């Protein structure tokens, strides 16, 4: 890959469902460290930094060896925090920017490679990832973001609602079906990221509270790589316990 790839992990200390989430300890390490270690292990990026507005998070991150950029505390979203770093002078030569969610310590190499390929090989402005929904409960859960794609893998819509909704019968979940869960990973070309953050929050974004609808409404092409499976992130204490069990299992097997 000729274009320089910059990976940024935005880490916000404020969290309503899991207090001080980036620093929450899982299997003996802060959650943020697990994410950083996972992305480094995948080894698809030229540069990786953590972006935070918290001195405490920055100190902890530097202690485990990460490069850190302190950002403004006024950003309304992780995308805006990523953009502040991406458009700063030290990273001006990076054409591809990857936004790795700071609560995804089980990120798969297939997901990251797929999202990168959407932009680099697929020609989309933005790349992301999805995986098949597993059952009715997940399909109907408003906390699970669904995505519907076109024939070439272009995102048509993201929603908290159960989509697509069959007029007759019930969904048949599986790898060949159109029922997909969005995986929170974004890859942008530099110009697409600039366009995204320069746009005002859109009508549909305000309805669904999903910021990826902003570039979609504006006409930017979002390619969606579909991977067979993807682990969920950490939003709650129950999620942290689930992820901890998986990380311990991975460590025992030598996977991390």
C-alpha cells in the first residue's frame, strides 16, 4: 500500500454507561491498552496514535508505550477528535486515516483489512465494516446499529431499527443474507474526512443519532466490507466481563 496510513484511537474519559471507560481494567490492563496492543499486533498501519483530551488518559497511555496527542475537550464526536490529529502538521503526509474505536479490543485483522481495502482498492471515500446479524433479538435491539448495502457493497442506510424488514415471513440470518450489524471502524481518505467534519449534523443523523448518516446524506460513498464474524466492543460492565474472558482465552492460546 503506497499511501501512508495513520491510525488514531480516540479516547474520551467521559462515559455514561461505564465510568472512565478507557482506563477500566480488564485482565490486568486498561481497556485502552488492549485496543492499542491489538491494533499494533494486526500491523496494517504506518503510524498509530492515541487522541485524548484527558491528561490522566495521556499519562497512562504513555506509560504503556503509546504515542499520544492531546486534543481539544470541545469535540462533539470521536470523528472530530480524529480530524484534529489527522490535519495537524506532524501527520500531513498520511493520505489514509483510520478511526479505531477505543472500546474494541477484539478487533479482527479481517475487519481492518476489509475497511482499508474499501478505500484503497475499492475506490470509496470512506470504508467501514459489517458482520451478519445472528438472531431476532440482535436485529430488533436499538443499541445494535444495522446497515443495508447495495450490490457493490455501498452503504445505503444505517439504522437502529430492524432493517431490512421483510414484508412477509421473518429474516433468515446468515452470511449470504442482507441483515448486517455495523462494526464501528472507519477508514477515510483525507479529503473525505475533511468533508465529513465540515458538514453540519444532518436531518437523518439527528433522528437516528448516528453520525455516519451525515456523509451518507451528503453523497459521500461509504464502502462496507462484510466479515464472517466480529466481536462486540465494551459499553457496559457486562461487556467488560465478556471481553475479559475472551482476552484471557486469547492470551492462553498465544493469540495476543
